[in-house]
């Protein structure tokens, strides 16, 4: 089982791979492929639960999916993404919600969408033994404040604020930093300034690692952001299999003899 220390040690040495997963079969596929980190993202809200944003995702939702992913993962580090308002209001609730992912669901770390309000919280969590992955740049839980999903850190002042926050979270003990939808040169500068690894999504090639949403990467999602890439067309495969099933049942081709079993001594039951 990978540890946060393994991830930290890869910074600047070897590219770090991270993908989301929300269920056991997906986690098995991701883990078997040698991915370093499996993130049970709150993107489960859009990808799986049918919500338009991640805002409605609950602690129970994440816990349920973290349990499934942890049970199926042998080697990768499992990180639980803390959902909107599950942290940052009350310290005790924040710690209990995050602690539950480790104590009850088998995650090894949690991720927080960060701002100035998460620096002290990160420090407390780390002191208590809850490893924290920080997340800066576009933080989708702020969708109602942004009014969409705009690129972040696009002017000097914003880029400097992001760097300061990145350094503050490193100082507070975060073991890695996700940078989402920020200009490549800003991500490169932050990566250069930090000792902990940066993991980019829409943040260019100079981060220490990359992360994508599983459904986007394999081509299940109907829409993917411009910074993502579909490495397969799993949706088309699924559609074709379901069409074939419907056709086979409607035509009487399925179930065939080999899918049916007859017990000879039950001939006279009716
Ligand atoms: O929820 C998620 O999937 C994420 C990644 C995009 C980093 O936060």
C-alpha cells in the first residue's frame, strides 16, 4: 500500500499519476494499472450521482464510495475528497468528518478545496494524523461564487495569492497540492517554489503529477473540459453492448440453450 511519504518522495523524481474512482471495479482497474493515487473525488456528484455540481454531495455519499474504493485497492494511496461544507465551519465537525474517512472507510488521506480558511485546519489535521492533500486554483465547490468554472490565477496578483496559499499549506503540513485550471506558467512557478509535489489538472506539463476524472479519461462522460483528454470511448462500448442485449432478448436469441438449465426430475411439477 502506497503512503503519503512515497508520494512526497516522488516529487521532482518521477511523474505522479492520479485518477478518480467511485466504485470497486473501477478502483481495481485503476490500481492494477499502477496509478499512484486513487481520488474518491466529490466529482462523484456530477459523474455518478446525477447532480449538476458538486455542491449537493454529502459526507455520507463520499463515505459510501470511499469504502467501496478502499476495499478494492491494494497498492495505490486512497484519498477521500471532503465535500462542500463538511469542513471549515466548525473545527470539531471538520475533524470528525475527515477522521471518519480514515477510521471507518479505509482512506489514507483526505483532500480539501483550500483557501485562507484551511491553513490552520490543515495544520491541526496533520498534527492529529490525518494527511491532507491541498487543492488550489479552480475549486469547483465555489461554483456559485464563480458563476461557472473559470480559469484561475490569470493576473499577477491572483497568481501571487495562489503561490502564498500554496506555501502556507505546505508549511501547515499538506503532503501534496492539486492545481486545477491555472495557466501552465503559474503552475510551473508554484511547482518550482514547493518541496511537496503538485498534481495538475488543466495546469500544464510542469506539475509533478497529473490527475483526471476517470469518466473523462476513459470516455464515459458526454462532455469533458477542454483541458481533459479521452483515452478511450467506453461510452460507445457500453451503448453497443446494451443495444446488443436488447436486440438479443427481443429476438429470442438470448437466453440460448447454454444459458439455461433444466432439472430432469422436476418435469411434473405443474
Ligand atoms: O473531485 C475531483 O474529481 C477533483 C479532481 C478533479 C482533482 O477534485
